[in-house]
C-alpha cells in the first residue's frame, strides 16, 4: 500500500546506519521465500534502498528512500506550493541544517499519512502498531547515535512486540521496586508516545526507589529518555510528576549521580525541562514537589548547576511553588531545600584562575543578591496577605460586638485560634491548617534568604507579619523556629538594625519570643535563635529589657542552660541574654533565686576555652557583686579559684575580667 511505502521510506530517511543485521518489515504482505528483503512492499526503489542500506551504502539508500517517499506523496492541494522533496524544500547534504529539517519533516508527514490512510480504511489497530514501532525505531536510531547501544538494541528487538499500548505496558501493572531485571524493558517504553511514556515514567520512578538500581537505569539510557519525555510531554501531569521524581532519584545516592547531574545541566536541558514543569503545573503539588526536589539535586554542592537553575528563574519558581501549593507541607519543604541549595551558585571551582574566579563570583553574587531581595519582597507580600486573611476572619467572627480594633490575631478568638491537630478556626474547617503550612514555608524561605546580611535592611517590613505568625500559631515548632531566626537576623549585622529592634518591640515581638521559649523548652535550635533575638532587642533599650523580663525571658533562659549544659554555643548566648536582662540589682537577685548564678558558674567550669563563655560569665558575676548578698553567693560558688588561675594564664579578655572579679573580693581573700 502507498501508506506502508510512505512509512518505510520515511523510516529509512531518518535511520543513519544499521543497528541490527536483519530488518523487520513494518507492514505489507509477507515476502515470498527467497525473495529480496523489502520485496513485500512491491516497490523497486524500496527494495533497492533496503539492499543499499544493508550493504553499508547509507547515502545511496537514503537518496532512494526519499525518492520513494516523494513518489508516494499525495498530489498537492489547491493553493499549496509544489514540493521538490519530502520537506517542501530542496535536498541537502547529510548533516546540514536543510538535511536535518528535511528528515524531521519527513517524519512528521509520514505519521500524518499513516494516520490518514488507516482512518480511511477503518484499521486503527494497525495504525497504532505501526506508530509504536516507528517511534521505537526512531528513538533507537537516536540512542545509537548518542552511544547508548544497549537501549538502542532493546528498542529494535522489542519493536516487533509493540502492537498496542496494552501489549507494551501490560507488565507494568505488577512492577515492584525490586524488579531490576525489567529496567531495559521499562526504559525502552519511554520513547513510545505520551500515553506509554507516562506509565513508563511511573515505573522508572518505582525502580529508582532502590539506590542500587539507579546505575543500571542510567546505563540503560534512562536519564536521557526521562529528560526527553519530561521536556516533550509538558501537559501530562502524571508524567511530569513521575519524571521529575525519577530525575531527582537518578541524581542522588549512587556512584553515577555526579555525572548524571552534569549531563542534565550541560547537555540534556534538564534544568529547563524542570522549570517548564513548574510553570506548566503551578497548582499540582506532586509536580511542584518533585520538580523542586530535582532542582535541588542538580544544585546542591554543584555551583554550575546552581547557576543554571538561577538563570532559569529557580528562586522565583520555588517561591511560587510555596504560594500556590503551600498547603502541602512537603512541597513547601522541597522548595525551601531547593532555595538553600542555590546559595552556592557564586562558588567557583579551583581550576579557574584568580581573576576569572573573582569576576564570576562578583557577577553571580550580585545576581543572587537581586534574587534574594525580590524573594524577600515576595515573602513579605504573601505573609501580609495571610495575616490580613486571618484578621478578616476575626473581624467577621466579632462583627457587632463593638470591641476595640486591633491589627493582629487574637488568641481568644475562635476564628483566629488554631485548633488541636492544626485544624481551622470557626467558620473555616481545616482552613488554618493550610494557613499554617503556607506561612511555615514562607517563613523558612525568608529565613534562608536573610542569611545574606547585605539584604536585611530591605526586609524590615517583615517584622510585623512574622510576629503575627508567631502569635497565631503558638507551639508550632517549625513556624516558631523560622520566625525567631528571622527576628534574630533582622536585629543584627546591618545598619538598619536599630529600626528593626523598634519594630520588634512595638509589634509585641519580645512577648512572642518569651512565649516561644516557654512553649518549646526542649528544642535547642529554637532556644538559641530566640535568645539571640532577645539579646539583640534588649542590648541598648531599658524599655525593651523590661518587656523581656515581663515576657519571662530570664527563667526560660536559665531553664535552657540547665537543660543543655554541654552546648557551648547555647550557653554563651544564654549568658549574653542574662547580661542584658539582669542589669539592675532586683533582676540580678531574681536571676540568682532561680539558679542563674549556679548555671553561669557551671558553664564557665565546663567550657573554659570555648568561645567567649568565660569572659561573659565573669562580666555578669561582677554585676552580681554590686549587691552584698549576691557577692557572698558568688564567693561560695567556687568560681574564685578558677578566676585566680585564669587571671594569670587565661586569654586576654578572660584574664582581664577574671582580675576584675577578684578585685571585688580584695581584702577578703588570703
């Protein structure tokens, strides 16, 4: 038939060289025994082309195949320009742009003719079989050109078995993660069109769950075919989610992972395909989660990959994933981890000379700074919108009550108060749970972006919504940790930190910090960042010190010192906080009554050479000595022998303050 000749000729036109010794005909009647290969097509040019192909005369075979294809082309339609070749343009030498375009056009027209011919004769089953086989042959040729002989051979061997989608995919229904023997069969299916590729992508993801099977998937061409499927079938959500997940797994956890990352970044268009997946399915949490995870896999500890993701708009895409699918906590976490991985983009490899390295680092760091500033603005807008939504629910719940106006959520309001298990407040069942997850992810993202102290002065408006989040979700560990971290960063290491401190105090931040410390006493990370924020906020303001004391920061700090005595960094920060808070005799006495003096002495004894614990401890003990009763407690605490030793051989600052402490007891020591 003319359609069968068209199919064969088009296939011959795109095959560059033989991939197996024998040719499996696509259609037509069986050839008589002893007849020349290809005679079943009843076309002398096809027979001669196949003979040339098998003998190694590829150029002549291709010319004959194209002539046969032209001969089978239907007459031109009215108004259509006559074609001098299958692509509508003149021929071209192999390897030229014209030749490549001609091959691609030949392929498309052959498939069009195939579909039309079989629709006309009412034979869709035959069309499906030929379509699958042609896809397998074409991808087999492409994989052979790229050096993946194993998957190429598999595609050609299995092509004769592809009679329908069901025939090709039946074995996937019972596939399990430990069915590694099926990897070549599964990988080959990725080339057989969207419907089959979607099922095959899920299967590859399933097999890649086992780290020991990822090298075999890679060696079978799975990385290339998955990347191609994700890039080509953008609208298929199932394929995108499974394909992105498979790429993530193939880039982690096995010996070939580094080379897979490099391949996806440099030659397979993996970053662009993942970015397209994120843009194409903005509200699909599975696609967003897996694509963000794959972006992280390409960027983590891989500066070149991080730069490529940055150029593809990765920061904005991750933040959009949080905003659009923030109610899915796993998506938010994946997006935040991807953002964290991108921060290495400005690092330069050791093989780059110093001048070039400095130029690249400066250029990328400038780009990163712009992205961080834009990201912080995005987080600010989203958090303000979230807080406004909660405040609106509160106003609706209290409408007609005549209460005073307020800008933040009320913990006594049923509309604002989180319910046990994270459920929503009155009038919105389950709503607060989505609010919590979204705000949690936005706070985590903002905390990551604020690691760069050069952008902190741009983010002062974050203070109020951050404090509102803390008030709306007390006891929620991830929200509280991220929020305390943001407040600690905004109140330090930049020129506008004093304004940030004022904002923290006015918005009720010190009360929220004290509540967080009481609600989560067993979390050392939260205690550290909360005490840092308290220290920063109370350093130069007596009013803020009073607010900190009223918030219960002194007993919470002492309790933390007792609970984590081996954590030197936490002990140092706790002593700093107490030094700011206990600057009056009354507060010093209150601290001593709660066991603060003993906790400080124990920290000095345990961490003599760690950080600034010793000098800070001696400073606050000198403050305690302003009261005669506290001076006696200091003398009885056992610290004076340690002070004597350090006054002679300690570090400079520790030695100085040890001497100051000893002066407090001049005349009482032998």
